[in-house]
């Protein structure tokens, strides 16, 4: 009897290191999850408002979000609704701000307003640091506002305010054409490049 073990003949299969493959798959999945988390954490809350202006003999109403038109920095996200009643001579303004991932409780104020055939105007001097001059232009069908810092505005809350800001009521939602821009997301960037190449 031969003590040597017989070697089977035929095709020899090489063993694979499945743990290495599993490791790289898990690493890839972790990186994709991290990049998605980065994008979600940096996503801003955007008001779901569309600009609208309505004008009748008794009621002028407008809604939307304030957007800068003077080339300055971006404003805090907001949702605004204005209703002006010519018979009462007042404008009711309701707005809610969104900042740092939070939506704050709405504020409601009413102001004495001036009504003409061309426009409705009113002044909002309620805020501690600034006053707002609002103009609903009925001919242009647009709503404008100017925020001026009050001369006597002091304290930490008022210090960072700009002296003057010009804005217009517009759509609240802004679609980002390059959502990956400014974020370290190499895997998603490569995938987006590949997808765009097939779309051409």
C-alpha cells in the first residue's frame, strides 16, 4: 500500500480571498453613505412658496420669499404673505423664517397703508434694528422692499446688519444646477460625471 496521497487530476481552482472583496465593498458602501450624509447635512431648508400677486378693487395680496436684488449676500429663507385692504387702509403681513435647519414661528403684523392706482405702500418699523419700506407695484406686478438699518440700532443683534438692503418678492424654491459643488464627494462626483456622459 502506497503511503503517498494521490493527487487528483483535472482542473485546479484557485481559492479567492472573499474577505478582501467584502472589505472593499463595505468600504465603498461606507464612503457613499458618508457622502450622502454630507450633502444632506449641508442642504438648506427652502420655503415651498411660489410668487403670486392678486389685485382687485378691494384686496391686493402677494406671497413669495424675499430675494436680494442689490447684489449683496443671500438673505435668510422666508415665506411671506401680504394682504392689503383698501377699505380699511391697512396691510396685513405674515412671514416665517427658516435658518440653521429650523423653521421659526410665523410673525403677523398690520400697518397703515397708502393706496393709489399705481401702487400700495407701507412702512414696517416694528423690528428693533431696521425699518422696512414695502411697495406693491400694481403696474409692474412686482413687490419691492428696502431695509434700512436704524440710526440708533445698537447691540450684538444689530451690529452685523448692513446699512441698506434692497429686495423683491419671488419664488421661494431655488433648484441647484450643481448640488455636488463645494463638497468633498469624490464617488458621487465620478458617478454624476459618468451619468452625464451617457446623456450626451
